[in-house]
C-alpha cells in the first residue's frame, strides 16, 4: 500500500485539513447537482489553481471525475499539462483512471480523504502509486478528514437507495 514518505508535521496537517474542507464544499456542490459527492483541488505554492467536482452524470462524460476536472483547470491556469510541484486534494481515494492522470500530470503529492474499497487505486484495491515499473511516483497521504468525507458519501448513497426504494414501492397507476 502507498505510504507517505513521512508523517506530516502538525503545520502540514493543518494545511491539508484546510484544503480538504474546501474540497468537501465542492463535493457538496456535486451532491446538490445529483452527482456522487467528490470534490478536488490542485494547489501550487499554497494557492488553489484548479477546482473540480464530479460531473460524469450531468455531462455525459465518464472522464468528468473531480480530479480530472481540477487538473484540467490547473493545467489551463499555468499553461502546462505538467503540474510539477502541485498537490492534489480529493475527498475520495482516486480510481485507476484518475491515478493514471495524476501520474501523467506529474502531481508531486496526493492527499485524499476516504478510502474507496471498490475502485481505490492507492492501496484499497490496487496501488498504482507504488508500482515500481511506472516512471513517476506521487507522494500519497490518505485519511485526511476521512470521517467527514466518508460520511458525505454514505449519506448520499443512503438517500439514493431510499429514493429508488420509494419509487419502486409506488403502485403502478397506468391502465
């Protein structure tokens, strides 16, 4: 499993938590739009240069994950597809597609909130970030505000299941 190179200092932890709070706000905006609540930020030199929230459902785009959206905006902001020296904050452990994009963009550090036991590619299902045969390795710090991030996802999916159940239990009035 990918491990950070060292435990973050108290100062770094406070910075990570502050940026993760902002990513959580983007995740809430995604939920409000009917998307799976995932939010992401790209930070360079302490400044946010890219923001993203999940949008695959509304945009009919399977690549419109929060991480991809944030990296696209960041790349446009700096005029380079390489995001060297950047940190990506995301509320959910990235999938394989996003992990590949993170590596191709040369993101220096990834900070995520909740683990993803179904599609997580930073140690939960597979660990692309630790794959020695790949030519770039991003430092990973997981579990930042994990409870808040995970609770938001749990509430979203519980509400969605309840809504589907309510719809399926309605009597058919068509004749």
